[in-house]
């Protein structure tokens, strides 16, 4: 599987993770800031939460990591949590904005 194909599978896996308070997956919400697949199939994800005091702070990054680890071909996963830049609703995809009534 090529790097681009693996990245596509990783995105599909991330899209199965939902913020428990919002009916939209974390990818469409714009919580994933960066996603890199390295040549040895190691995956790096930089992500944020809707707020530093988000009740899911202890579980969402771990759930994202677990879903990526389940993707066939992934060697290792590193998920980094950041709040820089701070999350805003402008980071949501058009699909998420429609789902949540922002459009």
C-alpha cells in the first residue's frame, strides 16, 4: 500500500471517532491539525479539542490513536495534543457546518 493510500485509510479510521457531545466526527470538526505518514508507515497526528476543558480530553486522543493502530499496514502511531492555534468553528468542514446548523 502506498503512503497516499495508507493516509486515506487512516483518515477513514479517524472519521469513526466522534466527540460524544457533538454528532460529527473529529476529522470533519477540524480537530485534526496535521496528519503525516512516514515511509516506514509510522503515523503522526497533531490534534486539538473543542476546548482545553473538554470532558473528552482524556479519551479522544487515545481513541484516535487506537483507531489508527487498527489500520492494516500502520507500524506505529504518535498523537500529539495541542491548543495552538485555539480551536474555532471556522475549522469545521462544510459538511460539519451543515450538520450542526452553522450554514
